């Protein structure tokens, strides 16, 4: 605390009086309470509450009485006021409000309006973009109060008049206009005067070609009436502002940041590339229309709009970027740009040819999200992993880590899509499918989706919907971070889309099976398996994907609760997390590295192959992100929970992978074992003393010979061409041979060569062949 503000209300005899009681330094180390003004800039009232609720709406009140009333009437918002005489709050530091939606609560009447105009101006200077105003006249009207023009009537009066929080809540839900965008009254009056006096001759210098205000955009036109030239403004579209000129870091791709206020009073911004103005403009017009702009139907209206956008020269300039995510130390999301501190640099904006159709929306609130979703991940490793992964996505860049994904594989109705929805609720939702996207797309189609999810989480549900070949291509493409490079119209290489994503996926089969299912014997390359980490969805506790049902009676009820909660509360957690990461970039980078290394040290088996340590590092990043989000107060978990969840999932992955050797070696052994399992009896001729083939056992398509006996195990002798063409199909023959020899599954000749010379029935001299030991069948297959 800095001090107290004493305020004596105005009376008929005296104006309002304000005094500060401040804890002052008196020199020589002495401190005491004195009646002295606080040094400016002064803190907002209850600053601690504002800082502790980073995403809450803040209600700015003109004085402490209305603030108390606000705390009662609007408990969902944080109420505050300035430490100064309400007429001159300029010495207050409004910086902490940047990023919060702010609502002003002026009294009805001229003074209240003047206060609101002044506040809106100060807030805009402090970088607050979303300033609305609570319509107190509307509140008074709903209570049946008739107010005269000289009445000053505010929130405190409403409480005195008997207004209760429930009644106000009902009123707000029935009248969406009760809280609306602030319009500066003086500006409005000025334009009204101008509009209504359109036949009066105006002086040259006062006229600009376009006028724009809360009612729409107007163009100055001339017409002749009874021999006289009349100049008047005609309206051609609903409110539209050209906020800033944009261009990229190289001074190319110029554009305009357009802001539309639709009929619901919702502001929407779009950074439009200027190249859109090159043709007849049909593309940009249809985008503006879909954003809620209304354009006059006459051809002239379209021409005026075109002229307006191209001729407006806003003072503000902004840098545009072609994709979301990190740009230096700033994080650009679809809706806003987060950057450290009171960084006064130019705005950074996402500029796209069409305003992106994205699921990064917000609903509900952070506290409810924590209570109804995040809390239930405690003790549920897969949910813990999904949530931690959501926070890990924006840490890929600070840690210079590679992109990639996790695939939850398991039977139907085990809770896979639920886990994805839980992870997705960190970032957004809404619409029909919430935050989930589907695999059912071509790799080209997914490029756009991936670019939109750069440095964010991407959830892809139901791998089953896409064919095997496409799945493999998509896996590589997503993880590698760039799309196909295509040639432009004149054959020049166009820059391809690029991204850095972390994705969660689900399906009844894994990527490897998916690739195999096109029947051409294709296998997942080890690289693909490392890029999409396959985790069994079943946690083995008998509840499908879940281990701990908390207080729910069944896994089914638990899953249904999570899905419905994720459809109500979403989007807030990532924003709160990004704010922290942007502010403490270096600390978080170090902390994440440390936690990630610790995870790898604790979990990665000794002597494991590079592929395993790579996957362990990916799990480590997830664990670190979860712990950091917990530290920041976003995940309501006990310490170590994220580490534990990632650990359980990593072990699940390792167990189903079946060993710590490189995947290619495992595949090589599996391939040979599979061939012998399948054809050991039918395609290998028995040979050796006393081993007369049974007359009924005819060998067709001979692959080789069997020697030895059933008790001690056979040796399988394979002829070189069969080895190459039938057994090692599609694999690197030398690699398979080498792997088997190293493991002792292949008998090596006395000269150290993999081929041994044998005498075989039907062959004249000794022939070179491969001899497989039956021990290859002995090792437990996984
Ligand atoms: N672990 C579970 N045990 C029992 N029922 C469950 C479980 N998980 C989900 N369900 C039920 O199945 C429904 C679908 O859940 P969800 O979409 O998460 O399943 P899924 O694993 O994605 O299935 P699918 O493979 O069919 O898409 C839930 O609404 C719930 O009723
Ligand atoms: Mg599903």
C-alpha cells in the first residue's frame, strides 16, 4: 500500500475535497504518515486485485463510493478508481490496464460524460484498446427512474435505489447495448452538426474529402441545385476506420489495418494487404461484408469505399507479419500482440489475404476453467500430458526445440477426443467442433491450418479418416515446419508457408498401422515415428484413458463432464501463460531447459538410442511447460504433477515400442522373424541326415532350406536372391544383414562375412547363403 485517499463529497456550500494520507520518507531513515500528496504516477485503487486477475474486465469508477457499489453489483469485474480528484486523474498510472477489457462507469449527466471522454482518452494513451462504457441512463430507466438533465446519478445511487446484482445481471443479458463502445460525445456532436448543416456553405479548409464517425463513413460530393453548387457529405458505408498503415520487416507487403464496428457494436480488425486493391476489389469487399460492414448498394458507394481505403493516410504505422507466433520477443496471436513491458514500439499485426477463420476464441473464465477442467487432470496422466503439451507449444521457439506431435491410440469411446478437447481448451474453442481440427484433409489443405497454429497447439482428431499415404505425408509436413514450395505463375519459387507446431492427435490405429493399411507393405520410417509419438490411450487402470475419476461415478460421466466444461471455458489459460512468458522470456527459457534436462536424466534409459533420447526430450519439454504453468498459478496442480504425467506417458510409449534400440533395427529383426513365422514350414525344404521330407509336404516357392531338428531348433538357410527380393523388400539389405549379424541371429562365416558357404541339395558345389538361427524366434516379440 502507498497511502490512503480521503474524500469529502461536494455539498451545496463546498466543492468536493480530496486529501492523501501517505507513508512518507522524512529523511534520515525516518518514515511516518503525513497528509501529503502521493507522488505521481499514482497507483490505481486495489492494483493488487487487477494484477492478480490478468484476464478479468476492469470497471473504472469515478470515486470510491461507486467502486463499493460496483463490487456488490458486478462481482465478476475488478473495480478500481483513481487516487485523485476525479476531474484530473491524469497523474494515475493506467499502464496495468493494458490488455484488460475496460468498462467505464460514469454518472449520468454532463459531468459523467466529460469524465468518460477524458478517461477514454487517457486509457487509449496507456495502450488500452478495448474501452466500453456502462450506460447508467439505461440502468436508471430499467429502475423506473426519471432523471432530469442536471442530475448526476451513478452506481452508488443505483444501490441506494435498491438495485441488486441479480437484477443488473438479468438486465445486461437482455440488453447487450448496456455495455457498449465508448463514443466521444464531443466528437459525435461535432459530426452531427456538420452532417445536419450540409447545405450551409463551408470554408475550404474545414473540409476533408472523407468524414467518418460512429454512424458511418461519408464522402464530400458536389451537386448543382437551381444554379448553385451545393456540397454535402453522403454516407456510403457503416463505421469503418483505417487505423494504421502496415508493412513487413523488409518494407514490402504494404497493407492497411481496417477496423469495422458491426451492428452488435463489436469491433473487428483486419490487416488487409494493399494488393487486394489491385483488381476490382470484390475479394476485400466480400471479406468486409462478412465482418459486418454494410456498404451502400449503388456502384458509387463501392467506388467511394475503394477511394477511402486507398487514400486514407493514418498516422499510425504497424509492422505486419505473415503468421502467428513468436516474432523476436513479441508473440502475435490472431487477436492481439503480446510484448514485454511498456514496449513502445510499433504494433505488430497478422496480415492475411482473408481474415483467418480460427478457433482461438475465449469464453467462460480462467478460475472456472481451473476448477472444472484443469483440476481433474491431477492423477490422470493423459489429461496432464494434453494440458502440459498445450503450454509447451509456445516454448518450442525459446528452447529451439523441434516441432512434433503426440498421438493417442486406442479403442473407441476411451476418451481420446475428450483429452484433445481438454488440451484444446487452453487455446480456444467455440463453433461446432471446438478447438479440434480433423485429419481429414490433404496435406495441402492442412498447410493453412498449421500456419495458423504456429507456436500454438494443434489438435487433430481421428486419424482413421485419412488414408495411409496422406497420413505419413502430413506427419512429416507438420513436424518439419514447412509446406511444399510451389512455383509461382512465372515459374519463380514462391515462398512456402512455414510454422512451428506441437500437435495432439487421436485415432484407433497408430501411424505405423495406418501407413501399412494401404496394403503395399509400407512401413513408418523411423523419422515419422519420432515425429509423431504414439501413446496408448488406455492408461491401464480400467477406466479407459483415465486413471483417477475424482468424485465422478463413472468414466463415462467424467468424460462427458470434461467435454462439456471444455465447451464452456476456453482460451483464457494460454493468454495468461503467454503474458508470463513474454514478460519473463529469459527466466522461462532457463527454467524450461533445466526442467527438461532433469526429465531426460530421470527417465531416459541408459544406453538408449538417439531416437529415444529425442523423444524423451520432447516429453521433457512438455513436463517443463506444465511445471512452469503451475508455477505461474495457471495449472492448479501440486508440484511435480506435470513431470509425473509426462513420465507415465513416456514409459507407456517406451513399453509399447518394445526396446531401447533404434526403430530401424527393431524393424529389421521383426521383418525376418515375420517371414519365418509365416513361411518357416511351407517354404523351407527340410534337409540333413534322416530328414526325409514327408511326401505330403511339398515346398512351393522355395525360399531356402531348414536344417537341424524340432527339439534344438532349426537353422533357416536362405538363398541370396530370396534374401534380397522377398525378405528385405523395401529395406536396406546391408543394414538388415548387419543388424542380424550383430545380434547373433545370423551365422557369420569364418571369414567374418555375413554369407556362409553351404552344400545344399540340388546344388553342385557349395553355395553362398544366409543362415538364420532359430534364436530369432526366441526373443519375445512385443
Ligand atoms: N474412459 C471412458 N470410459 C467409458 N466411457 C467413456 C470413456 N471415455 C469416453 N467415454 C464415453 O464415450 C464418449 C465419447 O468420448 P470420446 O469422444 O472422448 O471418445 P473417443 O475415444 O474419442 O472415441 P472415438 O474413437 O469413437 O472417437 C463420451 O461422451 C463418453 O460418454
Ligand atoms: Mg474421438
